[in-house]
């Protein structure tokens, strides 16, 4: 299982990547999704219809490979 500080850091990293991609016009608004596989095997994913340029860590979804 992943520790809370590790999950928090991973969420922040994914937010930063989303914002950079948005800033560089690789993403427009709510299109696409990004995900990050954690060492625990769980996934952090951006939600559909969420502006990637304004996404916050608490908007990142946590799931396992079974959904």
C-alpha cells in the first residue's frame, strides 16, 4: 500500500504535468485524460470534463486496475 505522503506527492506531480501540457497547448480545456501508475499498483487519473489547466490534487481519482 502507498503511504499518504507518497500519494500526495504523486497527485501534485500529475497536476503539474497537466498544467504544463495545458500551458504548452498540448491539451485544450477538458480534452483527454492523464494517468499515473503508483508503486502500489493503483492508478491516479484525471477525471473527464475537468480543465487540465485548472485541475487540483483533490480532483485526481484513485482506482485500482479493476476500476
